[in-house]
C-alpha cells in the first residue's frame, strides 16, 4: 500500500510539472506584436526572422525575441552644446532631432546604440557647420544650418536603417557681453531709423509748404497780371472812346484848351508837384477864348498872337495835340484806328493853321494908320478877331 501510494503521488507530481511546462511552452511559443512595432527573433543566438504587428508562433526554448523596435517617428532633444564661430565667439546651441527606424534588423545589428550615435554625429556636424560662419550668419542662417545637418545625418544614419526627417535648432545663445552689445546696436539702429523718418517727415512737410507757397504766389501773380491787363484794356478803351468822341465832335482848339484848363487843378493838387509849365499852345488858346468872350487878351511872349511891332502872322500851334501814344494791342475795338485818327487830327490842325495864317495876312494888309482905332473884323473860321495892342 505504501509503495503504490508513493508511486501514485510521484506520477501526479510529474503530470503537474508536465502540464506547467506545456503551459509555459505555449506561452513562450505564441507572441503578439502590437501595431507600429517589430520584433527581432533569434534561433539559438542567430537571427531568425523579423516579425511585424500580429500574432506569431515561436519554437519554445529555441527561438527568443532579441528586441522590440518602435517604428514610429521619434523626437529627441539634445542638451546645449558650446560651439565656436569663425570670429572666435562661443555660442550655446540646443538642437532637436526627428528620426524614424526604417529597418529594425540593421538598427539592431549595425549599431550598438543608434540614439547616442545620432547625438554625437549631430554635435560634430553642428560644430563643423557653425565653425565656418560668424556670429551674425549663425543667428540669421538657421534654415541653412538645419539643411546641412539634415543632409549629413540622413546620409550617415541611412546605413543604420534610420531616417532623419528633420533637424531644428531650438536656441542660439551668444555670451552675455555680446547680447548687451547687440542690444545697444539694435537700439542705436532704431534711433537712427527714427531720426531718418523724422527728417524725412520734416523734409516732406517743408517741400509741400514750399510748393503751396509757390502755387499761391503764382496764382496771386497771375491774378494781379490779369487785373492789370483788364484795367489797362479798360483805360485804353476809355481813351479811345474819348478821343473818338472828340474827333467826331470836330473839337476846335478852344475846347481843347478849355479841357486842359479843367485838368490843371488836378495836376496842381498832387503832393509831389513842385513846379509845372504852361505850354505856349495853352496861352494862345486862352487868348482865343478871351477874344471869343469879348475880353481883351494880352498876347503872351512867344504866343501865336501878333503885335504891331512884329510882322509875324497870327497862327495857333496845334502840334502839341498830335503827340498821342496808343497801344497797338487794342486793334480789335470797333472805334477808329488810333493812327488814322491822329493823321486826321494832324490834317485838321494844319488846315486850321493855314486858315489862321491867311487871316493874319489879310488883317495886316488892312491895318489903319497909327492913332486910329478900327473895329476888328471877325474871321471866317470862327477864330476870335485879332485885337491890336493899345497905344498903337
């Protein structure tokens, strides 16, 4: 009984161990790989297969999983690295690498630690690229630096089964003293731009003001010129109308002398008039007016009246009336042309002068003897009679 019981217990223990071994073997034989992962299977220490996502069966106690590789894109940030530029300035640069494992077998067997290898390759490449640039180029050429780093890393990591998709520089920190100098430079540059903009504004304002003054002066001058032209045209037309009216009225020297007599007070009222001269034609006309009104005019020296002691014929000098100047710019008026009117006036003056000379010669031939007083006979042209001086 004791022997049979012992054998039964031993058999039961063996069966339990076999069952446990079978469970463990089944558990180790079945392997489920999640999505975006891959496993490297080795059989007896040698690469056997590369399994992707899904359930896979392995040979228990013979096959084993070497590693599980993440096939998703990874992001790793490296600590700041001191880099010397071409102008011997030390800058601290932080970089970020984006990579992805494209070949799990090569990433497992070609490189021991691909992440460390990528970090060291990034540092060395960054120092080579930055060493060929100065500080200003380093701060303003991030895209160029990123492109060079990505090209070098992608070429180097391609044989490891890794693809570097992007390289970014997080920050580029120059020394504190350089930062202060850069801030001063930027402040000075902004002050310079502000001063330039202010000067440009003042310049434009002055230019616009000068242009406004210029246009205003031009318009004011044009207005004054137009006003002067219109005033001159009005005065010229008035002169032409007056002259034409006098010409059409066939005015004799007495009327002209009377108009001249009315103008003399206006000439004398001028504040700048210190001396004015009465022409001989005016005295002769006054004698004529006095004779026409029945008065006794005294012949002035040098006038047209004659005396008993002089044989000079009696005549009226009308030459002063012919010295009139009119502009040729008023030829469009409907009045008579000034040249024709002047010629006609001169002709009438010559006719009147010849008539006066004829009358004077007739009076000379018919003078009575000394001491007798004969009544003067009136002339045919309406001129005042010639009165001999008293005592002759």
